[in-house]
């Protein structure tokens, strides 16, 4: 299914490999995982605090920060220093970003906007709220078209 050249692997020397391979090797106890640089308590505290301080979404250290954190903490928490603190910090950052997203979606709907700019959101964050936003836009469209002048205000087509 997957093919390509990887290696050579020398004992005791770090090498970059795809995440799927690293996790597979870790599960077979053939390697030790080294977390990405941003997966550090100090850096994650800065990211969390910056996210709380700003009104807009701040850039994340990786477009897959949530997925990587979940995978690495599930399969290699013994290789990650302060894994519980990292889990908490990433969850706090996620919760802050989701709260911002809900507030901006609420504002978007209340102001009856037609488009939105989603800078610095990851795909997972967009997918989390995508269904809600598309349904809200669909309902707004139906309400607008049913309340156009010249049409009956008794329409029940929702």
C-alpha cells in the first residue's frame, strides 16, 4: 500500500520519518519518538496565552497540531516529557479557539453576512463547525427569500 525508500536507520541516530511509520515502529518497540519542537510546555503556554489575548485566530505551530498531539500522546507519551501538561495545554488552546469560532459564527449569522474570512484555522477546526455554518447559511437564505417584498408573509416553506 505504501512504498518508497526510507532509511538507512542507524541505531541511536535520529532520523525523520513519516508519522505513520514512527508510530508503527514505536508500537513494535523499535524506536523512541522525539516530539516536534513546538510540543514543549513553555512554547504551548505562549501559544495558549497569545490565543486568549488576541481577538482573531493566531497561527498555530502546525496545521495538524491537534491530530499530531493526539497521536503522539496516545502512542508515545512515555517519550514526551510532561505529557499530561502538554495534553492540557493543547486542549485549553483548542477550547479557546472553538469558543472564538462559535462567537464569530454567532456574529456572522446575526449580522447576516454573506461570506467570512477564516485565517489561521486548521482544517480540523473548520470541519468542526462547517456543517453548522452551512446549515445556518441555508436557513438564512430561505428566510430571506420567503420574506421578499411582494410575497405572502404567511409562507410556511422552511
